[in-house]
C-alpha cells in the first residue's frame, strides 16, 4: 500500500506543518492557496461540459463559490472556510433514489443500474 505521508516527508520534515489546502467547491479536491485560482476556472469549464451532457432532469445550476469566512481581525479563518467550501462541494451531489448514497450527477445513472437496494 502506498503511504501518502512519505510523499511529503521530503518537502516537510518531521515537525513542520504543511501549508493549508483549500478544497475545490466543484470537485472537492484539495489545492494550495496559489493553485486553487488556476484550478477553479478549468474545473468549472469541465463541470459545464459534463452538466450539458446530462439529461435535463439531472442538470444542476452552476455552482457559486462561497465567500471566505473572516475572523474578527479581518483575516481568513482557514478552518471554517475549508469546511464551508467542502460543504458547498457536497451540495452538488445527487442522492440515489434507491439507497440514498450521493453521487456526482454524471455518475448517478451508472450507479442506479447496479444499485443493490432497488429491489
């Protein structure tokens, strides 16, 4: 099994904290504060293509990123903002009508055809 912690051990020696990551509100993947601004436009374009390919009944409104949460001193509250972005990502998931598990809209049809709870 591959240990992800060993991947970062070279860059972040023991005891040093990793820089905070930000989840993409569209796909949920984690990115650094500099690369998230590069990723989001590309991810949104991919989301638009995939959403257009869905049947009308499964199409979703375009996701809007939430505003970061600020502390009393005006700085970004990283933990609260990360949680807010993660929750925004989860809002895009669609529940299976049989088992209630959630999926991206483009993956729901594939799941429904093999869902064991539909009987």
